[in-house]
C-alpha cells in the first residue's frame, strides 16, 4: 500500500512494531508497505520457488534505491533481519519475522554497444538482457533459465552453460555495483572504489547488502550450435560414454552436460518424453555449425533418439538448451562439486538414478565446468573451487515446506557419487536445508571464507542480512 493507504497498513501490522515507527517507514518510501493481514501481502511476499512461504513482519516494495535505504534503516532500528526478493528463484529459508525488501520494480537494462557493457536494475531478468544485447551483436554470461534474476545469479558467481567455459564466471566480468549496505548507505563498489566490498559481493551472495544496480561486460557472440538430444534412459550407459568422450576434448568453446529427467505425463511436455525417464545431453558450442555437428555425431549414432533439438541457433534461443521450467514450482535441490567423472562414476549414476530406479527426484545433472571457469580473473573475487571439473545438481518438486521429506532421496544420489566428491559446492545451487552456515561454508576455501567473515563483520556487524546464504558470524 502507498502512503495514502496508511490505515490499511496499520490494520494488519504485527504487534511487535510500534504504529508510529511503522508510520515513519510508510512516510519514507514510495512503494507499498504491507504487514500480515493486509491486502497485497501475499503478492508482495510471493516467490517463484513455491517451496518457501514468506511470512515477514513487514514487506517493502522498493521503487528506488532510496526506498531500499529506508527499509534497511528501519530493519536496523527495529533489530529485524533483512531478506531480499527479486525474481524469487533463490530462497533457501522463509523470511519469518524479517523485513522483506521486494525489489521486483527495480528493472531496466541499458546496453552500451561501444563499451560492450550492460547496466541492469536489481530484478532484471536474463531474457531481457539477452534480447537487448543481441541488438548490438553481443551476449551476456547468462545461465540456463530465461527468467532468473541477473543480479542474484551474478553475486553468486554465475556459471553460464553456454559461455562460462569460454569466458569464465559472470562475476568475473562485473565492473561496478550500486549497493545499499546494512548501514543504509548507497555505495558504489568497483575495483578502485570500496575494493573490499567489491571483492566480497562477487560470490558472497546477499550477505553485504541490497544490490540495486550492476554493470558488467558483454561478449561478441551472436549464435551457437547446440540444444538438447533426448534418449531413452535405457541408452544411458552409451550416452554417458559419449558424454565422457566430449568432456575429455577439453575444448573451451564446448560445454556439455548430462541429465536424467523424469518428466510428468502433461501436455506441456513433448509427447515422446511424457511420463518416462530420459537421458538428456545438453550441448553448447561456439565454433562453426559444421564442426558442432561433427562433435555430436557420436551421440546421434546411439540407438533411438527421442528428440533431437541440436542445431545452429541465435543466442536469443539460449534457454532451449536446458529447457528449465519457467512457471513457479516448489523446487528442492542439492548440489556437490565432483573432482572427476570416470567410467565408475557414470555407472554409479545409472545405478542411483537411471531406468528402473524408483525415486521422486526429477532431475540429476552432471555439468561440465573447467575451461575459463578455472582461471583467476583480473580482479579477484570470493569465488572458490575453480579447480572442480564438474558440478552435480539433483532437484525435485513437492509441496511447500516438504524439504525435509524430499531431502532423503536427494541426498541418496549425492551419497552414490560420494567417491568423486570434490568437497566444495557452488553457492548459487545451494537450496533449502543447505542454508546452514556450515553448508554455505563449503562454497568457499578456508582462506576465502575467513576473508568473507571479516568483510561481514566490517559491513554488517549486526548481522542484519542473515536470511538465506548465511555466513557464520
């Protein structure tokens, strides 16, 4: 509700917040301020991942950096934690009793074709950036999903399954961020301005404030050869053998991943894939189309192909490679990095998640890393574990709050791959029960984690930003 709707705000406010104090917040912000019981509370606290119902004490719909500053100062004065939601893909825990800052109104994308940069708002989604950049013959280090938020993805590192092996992490190419720190100050963080904060926010997720704007480099890419090839799960041993051959090429222009998918028998699923277990190979190659076709020829020689969607395509079609769901779902995930993926690991994966296995896990992916992702950037960041050659991601869906129930089958697959466990994780892939500080710590080397804790004590001594990817202070 806007300032003019103040009586409605008071009607639903929590008992713990003084009405005069809340009135002061309402007077300072242009966006809606809602509390439990208010009309609009459900809409303002909605997240794309339906696994977590957000029940903050106050939700502030920020329309500007000034609104964000007011909300952060209010939270600090009340001793309440701060949670941030943009597109809502990444909650790891409910924001119970917190001040939830909804930045979904802070969008926009400005492309500078000469400098090859993009400047985006806090809740800008990847598809919007991809389409805007394409008009200048450029491309960002986008993830697999079109409607994931650029900022949340990037402050967690950002592993692009199309461009990462060629150019590195998305965070490696950030040139500056505008961020409201826990003291309510809007700061610019860049290599030569607040360098310690610039280091921490690129990999440290939301522990250091609310990023309201970000500028990053774009790449001279307009098309690629790739897409998905789907097989029956029974063909998985042969498919995995070819997958292993492709990753052994170690061509930085090529990224491949393998996934077992259990797709529902619903109309939105292509008919050949409905209600069955499939083996899905995802391919992205930045070389010539003819060379790309030669690379996947071995896959195309394996038995019956259910769907072959691998071809040359414009970069704007990037989302077709993984075909991630775009509609809101209650998603639960677990992740690990792998130190290798030998034939024995492939066999273990088939035994744990292949054809005939009774599991509620809907996706099990082994994604190739390495290449430029293994290189240190020109300006260092909090990204760790660059040596890991593979990432394992397991995911399923269920009702809100079912993370504990679904955790066991997800963990069972991680345990099956334990002999090849690297020991680290990617912080962007940590979800639900991964929110414990000791689990978050696995995304970093000991030295990096210590430096992050030092930065946390400097910028957030009251530990206001302790929802989701929590550092242990």
